C-alpha cells in the first residue's frame, strides 16, 4: 500500500514533467518560427558599400623631414567627418607598415581600436573652437554653414605608441593637417583631442593644445630625377 503523501508527490512530479515538456515544445516551435521569419526577412541583395573615390594623402618622410602627396582610391563614405576619418585611417596605416619612411607602430591585440576615433567639423571661430570638448558632448550640434575647423579625436593607444621626438611628432601632426585640407579645402584649422580630452603633447614634444593652421604645413615637391 503506497502512502497517501507519496501518491500526491508522484502526481505532482508527473504534472510538473508534463508541464515542462509542454513548455519546451512551445519554446522550440517559437524559435523555429522566428528562424523562418528571420530567413524570409533577410535581404536578397548585398548591402551597399561605400564607393571608391580618390583621396589625397600627405605622407611624411623622415629622410628629408618632408611631406609628399600620394593619391589613393579608397572606399569612402559621403559624410565629410566619416570620410576624413577613413582617409586618416589609411594614412596612419601606411605609417604602421614595416617599410614606412615615417614609422609609427600600431597597437595590436584583441582590444585594438582605430587610431582616429572621430573627426568633427565646425566653424573656425567662436566658443566651439575655444573648447573642442564641447563638440564631444554634443556631436549632433548644428554646425552647418562654413565648417572650417576639424577636431580630430585620437585614440590614447595610438598616442601611447607614437615615437617621441620633436621632428617625428611634428611630421605626424602636419601630415594629418595637410591631408585633411587636401581633401576638404575649406578646412583651414585643426585641433586635436586624445580620447575626447585635451592633451598637452603628442609624445612629449608636438603641442596638441594649439590650433594648427594648415597653411603652416608646406608640402615639399617631389625631386626631379
């Protein structure tokens, strides 16, 4: 004779098992339907990618402390800030190659970030120029009209790996300024931030607190053979 409490316990266990089985079956069916719907909703065409366009890179050369213009065909977005960020990314990628004439090591590893985090364009005069951090706090601000100042936000990891020295730091800064101007001629001034904050120098020498005038960075002409 099975005790009453054991009978009740058995019934409860059976009912719980049936309930769990029904729940699992329902969840399986729901997941299957979601998978089918997701498959049906998937696009039949590949997403559009940025079209290739010509970009002018002003590349530094440590051999003569000069700057040289080089033209590349790159997939570039239409928005000016994103466009310049992509172009500067290519410039710094050149500096990270083993045979670079202006070597600047890149940071590798699972937490690697792009050396240029953002590029913001805003008027060349007014409070925004005096306090570029305000742009970080309000990146969607209305700066339509004459966008002549570029605020370049560098990654701290890039700055930390940059070689120290007045000439090498200055060449990096000036090549960035001239590259921006070469692709957006109406940009005549450049400011720098590091991880969204002002920083005294790039790697101990090149001043990052000042506003750079791109006219100060003269591009040397290629020598004739």
